C-alpha cells in the first residue's frame, strides 16, 4: 500500500482525473472530498462490502429453498395484498 | 456466455436454477454498467416475471446461468414512498427524474427466520428506455440492507 501524509486542505491526484482532497481533520474523523468522473463509482467501503455480501447471499438463496419459501408465500399471502 | 440463457423479451423460459423451476416471462434486458457488487464482472441481465407469483420477479444473469436473484418493484413497497434516487446516479443512467427510472429491490431469505428480507439500501435502478442500470447505494442511514419484507407485504 502506498502511504502518503497529507494536511487539511491538501489533496492527492489518482490518474489524470481523480482528485481526493482532505477538507477537514479532527482527532476522530477526516472529511474527504472526491472529484471523479461520473463513470467512477465511489462508495464507503464497509457499505460496499455489505452490499457484496447481501448480493452473494441473495443468489445463494436462489435455490429450491427460495422456491419453497415462494410456494409458501403464495399460499399464505395473497399477492394482491402487496400494494397495501 | 451461455447462449441458451439469452432470451427475447416476452419469451417464456424455464431456467434450471430459477426458484425451483418456476417459469419466468422475461420483459426487460438490463445492462448493469458497473456489474453487481459481489459479481462485478457480470453486466448482462434479464428481468422477468415469475409466473403465478407476480409481482415477484427474477433478475437473471445472462453470463452466468447460476446467478439469479428474486426482486420486486420498489414502488410496491410502502417504505419506498419519498425515496429519491440521487441526481448523480440518474445522470449516469441518462434519466432526468427519479420517477422516470425503474427501481427493483433484491430479496433474500433470512436463514434464522426463514422470512424474506429486502435490500432497500441498494436498489437496482435502470433506465427503462435504454436498459442501462446500476445497483445504487443510497446514502440514507435509515435504509437497511436486510429490511423485513413480510411486514411490508402483509
């Protein structure tokens, strides 16, 4: 991992079109500004990882187990109730 | 790529992995621009109704026949009222307004309760005209990745 020391107000350029700026720092947190093209998705990493985990779990559910749950759902919950 | 998985819109197919063999009527091809978190290399998907289980739908990968997810249109859920997709995300999909996009929620089974939960934190959003889509992560701490869906449905 590349490690750089930056002060508040300074920034880092990644490639030719991504700039990460340190806007504010305190003992507890850093406020970071990110300038990147729209095509570059920016996420909080722990949230991205949570979504990855959920998606993998959702595809793992796509088995007979999910089919069974759906069968049960059809019997117990009429589909027209879903719209309140 | 599995050519068998490529289906024309409105063609009824029974996918080997789709929910215990429930037939699926496809209605939309979707190109997920950034792939799906956890499946970043997969871009081509098809959305289809699960016959007899509407409004449940399946989001099926065309690249990996084993990858499919149960989804439901977000606007059918009471909690979705007042949820707006951020303008930046809409611009990427070349959609002007949030209501011009289509939004789907990925469902899964909670292994402890055996009940459905929905990832309302990260809807699949797409441009219905172009089919371009993304899984958008909403910056709203009140939205859960495992929202209980049975409360929403009953």
